[in-house]
C-alpha cells in the first residue's frame, strides 16, 4: 500500500508537470509570435536554460508580454493629428506671433524618431528672437510657411525609423527644437536618452550644457580662482555656480531678491550680492580689490560694465546672455547705450572673441563639436548621479495654452531656476 501510494504520487506529479509544461509552452509561443523583435526568448535559450526558465516562467512571460503590450499601447495612442504652437510670420513678441494649430502627425524618415512631448523648457532669448526673426532666426522673417516655436524638451518615443539604433519605443529622450508641441520629430543622433521625462532633464539639455561650456570650456575655470556669476539664481546661472564650485573656485553670485539669495546659499555660493539692496561695484571693490579671474555674464548693460571693470588683466568674461538689453525690457535702450562700445549682440550671436584692456570677452561657449557632445554627456551623467541640484521655478504651467504666460514669466526677472511647461 505504501509503494502504491508513492507510485501514485509520482505519477500525479509527472502529470501535473506535463500540464504545466503545456501551459508554459503555449504561453511562450503566444508571446514570441506576438512580438518577436522584443522577445528575450529564443529556441537556444529555452534548450540551454530550461530549468532556469521553468523556475521563473511566470515572471519572464509577464515581462515579455508587457513589452509587447506597451508597444501596442504606444501605437494606439498616436493620433492622426496633434496640436502645436506655430508662428505664421515674425512679429514683435512671442505672445503676438504664437498660434495654436492642429496639424497632421508627420511620417518619419528611416533615421528619425517621433516623440510625444511631456515637458518643454522656456528660454528668454531664444523665444524672443525666434519670434522676432532676428540674429540666428533671421530667416523666419522670410519664411512663407511660418515656423515652429519652442526649444528644448523631453518626451516619450512613440515611433522609430527602420534604421534607428539604440533607441526603442517607450523610452524617454531629451531634444532641442519645436518643443511647444504635442508631438515632434527629430533625428535619432541628436537625442539624449534619459531614465524619465522630468523637468530636471529639460533643464539640463540647454541650461546645464550652456553652463558647462561657459565655466569649463570657454571659461577654463581652475581651482583657487575667483568667479563672478551674474543672474546666478537663473537656470544657467544656478548650474554655473555648482560647476565652478566643483572646479574648486571661490564663487560670487549676483541676484535680485532674498529668495534667490537663499537658493544660492543652498547651492554653496560663497558670496551673494543682492543688487537691489547692495551696490555690486562697491562690494567687489571692498571684498575683492584685486579683481576676479572669470566672469560668467548673463545680464548686459550696467551689470556687464561693472563685472568687466572688476575682471583682472588676463581674465576672461564669458557672455552667456544680455537679457537687460532684450526688447521686452522697458529700459533696454538705456542699457544698450551702456555697452555700445562692446556691441554685445555681435559678440553673442556671432560667437566672437575680443580683447580689450588686456582682458578677453568670449561669445563662443564650446571650442569644438566634440566638446559639445562630451560636455552634454557629462551633464547628464551628473544628473543621473544626483551630483547637480537642478532648480525648477515653482510657478506651474500646464498645456500649450499656458506657454505665452510662461515666456512672460521667464522674462519678468522673478524666476528661480528653469521655467518649465508640462505639455502632456
């Protein structure tokens, strides 16, 4: 009786194993046939690793089926049309030219990627001069078909061309160009893969990269140097403060409010000058009578003149912007007069390097294209390693309808960190 019982138990176990095996094989076949390009399973793997597979069949089948389901869902979500901010012609301001248009989702080429935009960044200079058709955007004035609006963004890949390598549907990427849109198409080689679509990734794409070039490439910051950063609580400025500190520099930051000063303090800025309550020229003469080695300049006008006057002979001033002279500022005319002998727009947009009073003013942030790519990689490595604090402005903007307000807010001078719009 004992022997019979043991034999019965063994036969029952074998029967159950055969049933389970049949279920596994049917499930396996279903997943493999449903999405062979994304399946982790092959006949060779099954033959060699069947014991491992049988122990983890449920988990692995779920993973494979989930990949297939994600791709299917992504394909279903691509609409035939999408909304985007578009300008039919150049004008005086972003708000004046921005139109919300319904457009057909474009067909992608073999080396392109279709991206569903999640977040878009706001850049005061780019959005202003793109809308006006000036400097790098002069051709916008002659465009018969109009032009897209927006610069950097981050989103989810929903379709890839047949020749695209290293990027899969469902992954997230950061990009530059046309971000004020629900969908956008870009060459795969221009994209940066990111773990998630976040405002922080948006901030790193242009602002973080700009700061990296200004401080470490054009600025050549070194340990024990003194670095002055104007508009230090802005998007690029806040990155510049941290990169200069990482290089071993003593950092002076200018700002316009107590809240910004507190933010700079948390970033490790050594000396903070609120120019609304203190005279920048007097503070620099008192605390740094020998001058500074490097200036990262974002403001223009009187701030530029003050900063340049405190630059040591042989020092470098890197021009990242001149926002006080942009046309949105009611006092832009007066500010421009203060720098007429320098011609900041030409230095910036023509990426000039000029020598004056034994000092160097630099408008080109990167020496080579290879430097751009390597710097971009390093910025995103620091983002992944949490070694950079990314400041995102606390005012929230949602949807394409809010973009004009976001641009105005960025130009107001009241922001801390990067202004970001949630698109979808």
